[in-house]
C-alpha cells in the first residue's frame, strides 16, 4: 500500500490530473491481465464466458452449492445448444475438463 501510494503521489506532484492517474492505472491493469491470460489461457476463456453469460444470456445457477470445492465431480448437460460448455464453464467455480464428440473439437471457436 505504501508503494502504491507513493506511485500515485509522484504523478500527482507533477500536476497530472486524477482521471489521468486512473487511466494509467487501468492501462497497467489491462497489461497485467493480458500477461496472465497469456500464461494461463483458461482464465481468458473463463473471462469470456463470464462476459457472455452476464450480458448475453443472464442465467442464474440453482444448486451451485452442491458442486464440491475439491475432489472429483461430473457435470452433465443435455446439450440444448453448442453454448452449453461456455455456460458450464461460467457457472462452475472450479476448472472443468470437457469430454465431447470429436466433431465439436474440430469446430474453429469451440475446439
């Protein structure tokens, strides 16, 4: 906290406006997020799933507390659409490994 306070005090002392400081911090956060997404692509996929489910589908999860925190679990969907894996990934708080028909993995986006 001390380092970040000093990091903000330096631009403010140089007559940088507060909105510009927020812009700089936002750009630095975006750079760090991009770096993490490149290291662990699953986080990027979960982020995209989060955005899709919050803005496009707006679904709610019932019984999410029944998903165990650790150990094995099997999540099964009825495949109403090809978007089921994205919805499952967004609904589950833990990483999911999918088993699907090989034709689905051959698709450009879902594969």
